[in-house]
């Protein structure tokens, strides 16, 4: 699979992240993040709303 280039920095690739919903169903491609550590671009879907650039963090779970 080829990943898209990051349009913000032009150096990184956007990598997909998945999650699980409230009922345990898999949510594929919930977020896309730039793999360039200096960039930090992200796009997420939460409850049907799209958000850009919010900091992603590792879950305590």
C-alpha cells in the first residue's frame, strides 16, 4: 500500500491509524498522521466530525 504525501510539510507520509468504537467495532482509518516528527499534522474523525491538527497522544489504556 502506498501512503499519501503530507501536504503540510511535503516531507512526511500520512499514515492511517485505527481504533475501536464504543461497542467494540473496529473503526479503520479513524485518523491519519504525518510520520515526520517535526510536522505534527493530523486529521481525525470523532463522532462524525473532522478535526485537523489536534495533538495526538498515546492512550493510557
